[in-house]
């Protein structure tokens, strides 16, 4: 028996889609007609799933946010899902979004739900996105879920762009300083070395150290260019392994300033997803499992899994979070409020908002301090090198500093 996905008209004109098992496509059509259905599209379920799974590259957050917002608007206007996806697929101005819509429409027309079509893509969206869409479809609230996803992704994009924008000046300052130091060590210091060697006056110790650094740099510069690239490639490969990712995640969480920031940001993402899932009718433990899948940091996912295990055996969510001690305490406090007010989804969403605001303040403080601190440190370094060169020149001319 072969499984066929079909789309058919009911007697009242409604369209249904499902899967039927039959020996052949003609047998499937006859079976559907005996059930009072009028099939207008039928295909091999396995082949359809494979064709969808092989299509579609990884989508950027910008493309995904735009797709969710546009699809939500069309569905809110009363368009059926396949027609809305067809309109998006025909958009000539957004080629990436059109490609995504076309791939998803292929899955939907083969009988898949929107969430299943997303999961079947070659590079599917994050698990929490698929989980939210599935919850919305099952709860009949696809439009608000897509709106929430669009807002969430756009907020994350704004935060990422703010961090990148704030780091532009420090990066430019660092690169400029390294170039200046390189010019001094590779051009200026070698030009002074013969003069210092021919001088009868003693060379200052700082100048000797500077000349030694210049000689070492001139001899080892190929290694200094290649070694960082090799180390970076090896580190990137290692970080993609389970052990490497877990070690780096633990190391980041242990850093004095970065650790709390990473924990707050990841916790905010998971709590926002959990709030949306609960709001759309998903029970608490499955919702926590789905929300944990969206965490980039595996230790945050582990914490949610531990809390879910406690909730599964009857422990209250607020007590489980507080007892575990990994997630921020504000999550436990607002979860307790949600338990008393019977508004767990709203209170967890509020906890996510609090953590996002706290993260943004910390990022703003860090990026504001980065530029003056780097300016001071690099100024001291370059100034020390320049003073060392001046002391060497003055020692040649028997001048006192």
C-alpha cells in the first residue's frame, strides 16, 4: 500500500487535505470518491515530502520576519493559506521571501501543514519557530502567532544591529592602532637599529626590548599571518561539535560580565517562546520542551529540561525554577505571580520583557564604555612605544630626557 496526500472538495465546497493509503493513484481516487470527496490534487506522500525537504536554503532573520508579517496580513484578510503563499511566491521584489513561500507552498499543496512544510525544508527555521507555528495551527490562531514571531525576530534583529553599530568605532580604533604599531615595528625601528648599534652610548633597556620585538616580528610575520587563520578555522570546527559547543557555552556563562548577559538573553528568548506556546493552548511541559529547542546555549536548554522534569512530577513551575537556580530569579518570581493569577502565559511574557530590557541596558553600558577604555589602553601602548623611540634617539645624541 502506498500513502497518497490529497486535497479534495467536500459536498459543501470546503477544501480538505489528508493522507489516504491505496494500491495506486487511481485506487486512491476511487476510495476518496466513495467517501463523498471530490479530489483535485493527489500525489505520493513520500515523494512529495522528499521533494520539499531537498529545497530551500537557510533563511536570514530579516527574510523570515518579513515572510511571517506578510503571511499574517494575508491570512488576516481572509485568503486561504495556499493562495497567500502563491501571492508571496510571485513577489518580484523579495526574491528570498518568494523562494521561501514557493517551497512552503509545495509542501502545503502536497498535504502538509505549514509547520510540517517548514520542518521539511533543507535548512528549516529554528525549532521554536516551527513549534509556535504548529501550536498556532492546532489552536486556530495562526495569524497572531505569525505576528508574534515577526515582532520577536525583528526585536532580536534590532538588538543585534545595535551591538554591531556600537562596536564599529572600537573595531576601527583597534585596527588603526595595530597598523600604527606595525609601521613603528616594521619601518621605524629597523631604520633606527643601525644608528643605535653604531652609537657608543648605551642603548636604553626599553629601546633594546623594542628592537628585539621588531626583529622577532620581521622574522615571524608569515607565521603571525597564517597561525591566527588556522587557529580560527580549527576553533570554528571544534565549536560545532557537541563537546566544543557545550564547553564554549559554559565558559561564556562563567565570564564576570558576559555570563549574566548571555544567560538573560537566552532566558528571555525561551520565556517569550514559552509564553506564546502557552497562550496558544500548548500544555506546560511540551511547551517547555519546544521552547528549550530554540535556545542557542545548550546549558540553558539543559536548565529548561531539568525544570520540565520537575514540573512533570508535580512541582510548581516557580518552585522548580527557583530550586534549579540557573534561570534568572525574575522568572521564578513572575511564574509565581502567574500561578496565583491564572495568567502564566502573560507573566512569563512579562519576565521575558524584563530580561530583554535588562540585557539592552547592559549592552548599552558595555558598548558605551568600550570606546573610551580601548582609546585609553591603546593610547598608553602607542605612547609608550613612541617614548621608547624618542629615548633611543636622545641616547644617541647624548641628550637627557
